[in-house]
C-alpha cells in the first residue's frame, strides 16, 4: 500500500508544505485507491476527480509561489 494512504492528514500537510510530496501526487494516489475499491464499497456515489486534480495543481502552485507560511493548516490535503 502506498505510504500516502497510511499517513495522517497532519503528516500529509507537513509533506506537502516541505516539498517531500505534492498535493497532486497525494490526490492522485487517493483517486487510484477510490477507483480500485469503490466498485465493491460503493461509498463514493459521485466523483469529482478532475476538479480535485486541478485544485491540487493550484495548491502546489501556491506552495511554490507563496511559500508554506500563511497557507491554511491542511492546504493541499485531500478529503472526501
């Protein structure tokens, strides 16, 4: 299992802020997991994967351009 799937929201936020991970990477890993497991679970009835990836790219741009200071605590961390 990918480490991003086992990390807490705080751990993911720290990784994104520090540049050890990107929001796009984290979101992509979670989308892959939903696509793999949702046919059995039927927990996500309507996805917004394309929008989430666009938002992740924007979050990464903000970290790059503005730096992590002043951004919300869970900036770039996906949630459902």
